[in-house]
């Protein structure tokens, strides 16, 4: 459908953008990391780093930053969705599978509460894929 194609196109663009920044402007990435070191409580910096690491497929680093964000900003739909995506792609084993569902389900609920149906639908699609991929139909 049209919305799904847009979201996939946007995700591909963002991946390319972050990869370009990381490859071409390592100074910016280093400065953002340094800012995080100086201001570890700045959730916007942590959120940005988590997203960059997600786009670079550095799942553990993404989880480290985004996990802090969702615990301190519990109603942040985007952070929950991005954290769920990082867990979805992490290949460490069963303990992380339930965290995929927990974060993606919370993101869907938060997107719905904000009337962001396109984001809720796209996140729900990933949630359904995760349930099938990990055979987790019994986890609520």
C-alpha cells in the first residue's frame, strides 16, 4: 500500500543519510558522542545516537541509548518503536524476543493515542512479523 511504500522509502533514505553522515562526517558523530559524554542525561542526544546506531545496524549500541530514553520518557512512541526494532534485529537469543513485543506493542498504543495511524500501522506490521519470526503467539 501507499503508506507502507512511503515508510520504507523514508527508512531507506534515513539509513543512507545516517550512513553518509557517519562515513563522511565522523566529526559530527564524534561531537554528538562527546556531547552525550558531557550530558549523559540529555535524552535527545541519546535518542539521536540510538537512531544513528540503528541505521548503522549496530544494535547493541542502539539498545543502550534507546533503553535509557524509554525508561525516562515512557510515552515516547518513536523511542519504543526504535528500541523494538533494535531488539528485533539483535541475534542474542530468547530473552530479547519478549522485549521486541513489549516495545513494539507500546509504540503501537502510543502512536494510536496520538492519532498517528500510519506510524501505528507500520509498527504493527513489524510487530506481526516479529510474532511470526519468533513464534511468540502466546506472549501477551
